[in-house]
């Protein structure tokens, strides 16, 4: 029997001080796509620590997580 997601599966996270929701256990790269960010052009601080890109796939979001995301902007 397949588990059906419902509202209790939603968690709240902070992204640059703004409240966002996603499903519990969402991998960080999937969440970044959901909020329309290009992973190649950002740096992520996860709960106060700079998160090495190699750890992103193994990082699953939990209730109350805090993300600070900086976008790299090109130009002169």
C-alpha cells in the first residue's frame, strides 16, 4: 500500500528570512528547483553552516531548517 502525502507531511523552513513549505525529507537540490533557483549559481548556508555542494544531495530538509541562499551574479 502506497503512503499518501497529506498536509501533515508539510514542513516549514526559512529561506533568507522568508517562510516556505515543502514535504518533509525533501532533498536540498529538489527544494532549490522547487523555488526556481539554479543550483550552479548559488551558495547555501544551512542552519548557520556553509554547506559544501557535495553534501547537498544527502541533505534532507526538516521542520524549522534555516537556509541563507546567495545568488552569484555576473557582470561588471
